């Protein structure tokens, strides 16, 4: 490896490359070997193209040579990346970039459109092949693997795939049902042709329902690309404007930073930064999710409790393996044992490991897995065998002749079945009798939530049920108040099991509070959009009703919009307006049940840690039937934001929210409240003031 230039020289050259892209010319006939002259450096020496060490050989790729840790950012031939020490990388005289090895066919590194005349390793991390006219005929930036560098884009229908492991650059494990047996990554990030950026687990037969991350930017078209700039700003761009911000990035002065985005082996993609000084370290600037159990099939998701087979001390319990031919679960291997001769050896390996719930044996390879088993399917033919661990009791069979064991087992099962059945019938009759007496005596109203109705609603939305004790502990006995509304108070909490910060809304104990509880459960529980505050769960114990939301660290839009010290700039106000509009569009057009929010205002628009706007507080929302376009309901909402139709007793449509959004939009533009009694009478009502031809001061400054 060539001697690296000093960091001062690297910094100076990188600064110069911002004005003119530098490149080093690699002529035809040039070659590299793993042991000598192993890489071609960029002009500054920051990036290199060539060989780097992997566990059992060498791989060809692009890596950062100008920092102490050799960080790989691109790998060639990821279906088969590893080569032995006697391989040679050659830019041949006839214009091909290939790997040559004795007694083996040549392996192409790139597939250029035209014959190659020269190559360059650029200072931005892009390896480029040129034709005879010095036009780019192939470049690594157009063929990303698991990483995006500053200035690089992920275009429509392009995919980046995580590596098999931190030490193995291959795309991942071999999945049996893929055509021609090609490699398949554990996780992939796809820029879809509809403008939506989506993460999926391993294929094959992946469906949209298997996605575990999405920007929800449907319908934007095939011109949308994922972009990363020098400040760490990761965003979706449609060729005209930014349509979605993932990470906002930060402006940096003085020290030069490296920026890259990578989909890691645990399925989470992150933006990393690192200064170019020798003491620098890679740091995560932004990540798609902090919960490693969100990626479906993640090896980073670890069990946080002991297995029953690990802690069970009952000597009468034995474990055995049951076989399911041609069955596989593809995403939860935690241990792979090779050179396993028989299926029985694989069974014994799982039985001897108390953390093993199932094993899969095929072609001498035994894969251990834990619960839950996901992505299971039956194969058509093949030699794959699923081995499932089951528990059995052995004490009652001791002393029983072998030929009567089955009869004893059947009789015991029958007795157990009869006992359980009779007990359940008796319990059901008792519950029905108690419920009947309770209803008759207390005349339960239509707005009270009975246990049966509560269960029905929970099944419908699939939210987590918290106990009151859990939420008392999470909020430290409701110590820190975040806000207060007409129907309840919101408190800050930290869940004990995963340390996630949440907002807990404690509803008042009146009829309106009960109605709001039911409405928010039914409405938000069925919605999922980037610009709606996510409902995580609920608590309903006796007269106590609480809702648990994701925590929004920057408060409400009102907090930042009407505070001169935190007032957003014009560009951020545009982005906030688009965020709100996307959330309303989802409620009105894209949600399974069309929803009129009925109370759009800055106080009900919350801001997350990235100052992304999300609509909240659905307590007054109205659901529309599939064929329903309007509804007749009493006046709802907040003075100053209510549509005139309500005051005239006219039917209400989704346009009620559009009117409220128009008022909020004026507030965002002018950075003032819609009703401000401190101002002169002719300026107090914002809508009237603007309608009379007045211009907001912020627009005058911008000359709009």
C-alpha cells in the first residue's frame, strides 16, 4: 500500500476539489495484486480503489485510505466478492476491468457501455471508467452497494443492500427459492418508482406489507431520488424541490468532515460523520430507527428474557424435536453450524442449546432460530427440514408398558379437555349473569365502554394495553406536565422496558372524555403516516382513561411559530406547511376510513426532534362512511379556525379541515396568531386583515 499523505495535505486537497474535481489517470494495462501495488489512490489519497482484506481472502472495492480505519464504501461482485491471494486486477489493453486467476475464467468488475480507455479514482469516492472521448461510460456512483457518499444519489428503482456481516461484504445469505440461487441481502433500501423510499427484509416473495420503513411519499413519480449532501442532509428530491427530509444535516465550519449513509447489517440505515483529524471517530448523525427489533428478521434483535427451557427446573419435563418437511423460516438464524452430517445431529445441537426453539437442516448445514418464528412457508419439494422443539411430560408414563403409552396419553388428553371445557362453560355463564345484573342495575349508557366493547375495539386497532401502574411508574406519578386541553392533560413518561420517551394523555372522567377516548382509539389506531402523531397504546381501568403517544420533543407549532426566539426561517415554514398538507391529504383521501379532523390549529400540530410537523389530537374527529361525502354534526373546533358552514348549520365536508389549514397557513406565513386582541381592531383578525389587502411583514421582507 502506498504511503498515505499527511492529513493537512488531504484537507487542503479536499478543499480544492470543491472547486475543481481532481482525478488520477489509470491507463490501459495497469494492474493490482493483493500483496503489491494493491490499490489506486485518489489525488488526495483519501479514497482508494483496489484490494482489501476480508475474513478468508481479499475483496475488490473502494475504501477510505486517508483515515486510520479502512472504511469500505463500495464492493465489487457482491454475489461472489472473495478472491484468493493469487488473483490479479487488470485494466486490460482491450478496455475491460477484470479479475484474472489461474485455471479460472476472468471475472468482470464493471460492465461499461463502451470500451474503456482509462479510469480514475476521484476525490469524492467515485471510481470512474472513461471511453476514448473522455466520457464516463461507467461509475461506481451509479452502482451503489450498501453505502451512499456525499453527492451520490439513489435513483428510482435502485436498491442498496446490507452486507452479510460486518466482516463479510457479500449481499447476504443464499435463499433457496430465489431464481438461479443468486445471493440475497438480509435488508434492502429501495427508491421505488412511485416516489416512496421503502425498506424490506430479505426476499423472495417480498410484498408491500413486509416493509418495515417507509417515507409514505406515494404518488410522487419516477423522478424522485434519495440524495445526501456534504452537510449530512438526507432528502428526497423530485428534480424541482425537496419533497421529504429524512435528516436535516448541519452546517459545519472549519474542520472538514466525511459524510456517508449506510444500511447496516442490522437493517437500520444511518448517516455517519467523521472529522479528518487522526483522532476522529465515526459518529451517527441520524438513524432511521433506534429499535433494532423493528427490521423484520434483524440479527440485532436480542431476546430480553430467559427461555422457558433455560429456566425450567421441572425434572418431569423433557424436550424433543418434531420434523416438518419442506418448511423454512428465513429471517431469524442466530447460529449456523456447518458440516453437520445428519438431521439427528442438528436435532441434538438444538436440544443441547436451551435458547434454540427451532432448527433447519439442509445440505449439511444446521441453522438455529429463536422465537418468534416469522416468514415461514412451505416449499415445493427440496430437502429442507424444519425441526421444532416441543416439551413433553414423562413422569406419568413411568412403569407403564410401552404398548400402552399411547392409550395413557390419549386418556389424559381427553380428561384434560373435558375439565377445561366444563370450566370454561361455567365461567362464561357466571360472567354473563354478572354482566346482566350490572347492566340492569346501572343502566349503562351508550357512551360507556363495556369490557366486551373495549376488547372489540382493541382487536380492531392492535394497540398495546398498558396497566395504570405501568403508566404511573413511567410518568413518575404524573410529575412532568407537557400541556393541558379541554378534555385532558398530557404528561411526559419513560417506558421502563425499552426506555422510550412517550407522552401520556390523561382524559377527564366525564362523558366527553369517554367519547374522546373511543374516538382517538378508533381513529388514530387505524392510521399510520409520517405526518400524524403515532398512538402507541392505551389504559382503561375502571374510570381511568389514558392514551400513550410518541413523544414530540419540540412541542407544538404554536410554541415555535409565535416565539420570536425559535421562529422558523422561510424555507422551514414551507416545509412545515407541506408536512401538514400531507397529513391532511392522508386523512381525507388515503386513509381506509376518511376522517375529518375538525380541529386543525397550531396547538394540535406537534414537532418532532427534526422539527417535522405531525397532526395530533383527534378527539373531535369525525369518521365518514365509504360512500359518505358530508355529515351533519354540531359545531366543533376552536374559534378562529372553524369554517363558516358550521355557523350556518350547513353539512360539513372535508373542506372544514381545508379552511382551518388555510388559517394555519396564514399564521405560518405571517408568524402571528389568527386572533390577536393586542393589535388594533382592524388587524386583530388575521383573515380579515389579509383579505383587505394587507401584507405580512415577513412577505414584505422576502419581496413576495
